[in-house]
C-alpha cells in the first residue's frame, strides 16, 4: 500500500522551486522584523520541514517554539482546536511568527491565532507554505504565503498521507 501511494505521486513543486520561494519569504520576513527578534512557532508535525528551511535562511534572531494542534476528529473538522502540545515559554510582549505547512478551511489557524493573541504578544503574524484558498471557510490573514495551491491532496516536504511521504524533498499530489 505504501509503495503504491509513493509511485502515484505527481510533482507539484520541485525541491529547487520550494527552496527559492522559501528564501524569498525569509528575506521578506527579515525586512519586516529588521532590528527585532521573533518567536517562531512551528506547528507540528507538518510544518517542521518548512520551518527549519525558513529559519536557516532568515537573518533575524529567533527563539524557536513548537505547538501541536488539531481541529480534526477522524476526517472531519470540529472547527475547534485541540492543543496537544502547548508553548514552553511566554510570548507576552514578543513578536511572534506562526509557521504552518498549509491552510485550507482556516478553522485551525483562526482559532490558533485567537488563542495566541490572548497571550498578548507585541505582534502576531502567520507564514504558510501552501494556501488552498478554494477550501477557505473562515477569513484568516496570512502575512507570508509560499504557494497558492489547487484543491489537491498534497504529499511530501512535511505533508503526509497517514504519516507516509513527509520526507520527500518535493511537494506532490495524489490524483483521487
């Protein structure tokens, strides 16, 4: 089954294309945070690959945090986030950048932003690698977008199919 899935992937963004766009995003973030430091919050598990590549390309001093959140039970969105792993330190009075792999309906990121905003950061911005705009149900301001992608099931570079394929160096999709 796993091999069959991996053989049927069509490439959407090659590794070189991903890295070029991530560098551009890092430079934009550096301009916006010039003279400041930022707390980067990587949303587990999918955003790990993107976060690592992004912060390695940034010149802005960072503090790295991770959170694990979910808004799904099975395959259905509950429209509420469940925090599986919270922050290890306070973000009060700090500039904060949430780094997420994908936004589709927007429910998870809307609730996550509200949760973090309640902790009174100095600023709160959002960077996403992939924006599946046509699936959006709620409005969420995205400050940095890697790619606007079609409504396809993506895999690779952090995106998975039942935990398979996260480590592929490119973003692909599975035809359904």
